[in-house]
C-alpha cells in the first residue's frame, strides 16, 4: 500500500482554504479579532504577506498533507476522516506550542487573546483535518 500523494496534497490544499476562511471570517465573530497566520508568517520572516500566504499554503498542503499520508495515517485509529481530525489536533498542538511563541503570540496564544483564540484555532484545525482525511483517504494498493 502506498499513500496517494496527489490526494494528500489536494486534501491539504482544500483544508487550508477552509481553515484560512474560518480564521478570517468565523474567528472574528467568535473572538472579536481576526487571526492572520499568513500575515504573521510574512512578518516573522520579513518577506511580507504574499510570501506568508504562500508559506501557509505550502505548509498546509504539502508538509501537513504528506505528514498525514506518510506518517500519521499509519498510526492513528479510525476511518480516514477521523485520522484527519486527529491529525488536525496534532497540527493545532504544534501551532500552539511551537509557532505561536515564535510569532509573538505566546504559549497557547496567551498573548493573542488566550482561550478564545485557542478554541477558534482548534475548530479550524478540526475542519482542516476532516477535510484532509476525507479527501486524501487511505493508501492505494500497489500494482503488481
């Protein structure tokens, strides 16, 4: 069985679109503030918002998509959509523990709005993961 790379990247891309839309339009309703990860990535690297958006989509589509397909799918329980949701939780934890402190948001977004931001980001990552798993599915049988 080999992972379907194309489906994994497509699932990550569509999931990243949904996550980005949620952070731009749903999170402000929930939290009272817009969450702009691509902008923060662009600021952190000094490369600007367009580069930040490109990095955001490369991470969501390629890095996270392939991490799901080649690593996480093998170890997580359940159907592909559930494996995707659990992957989304893992990616969200990485965001909160590693990325947020790096971009000045603090551990678990403590400097960016705290619990409201953490919950909004978790919901967005659950949607991302379900989309990733639903589209990527599982590995395809090797052709003999």
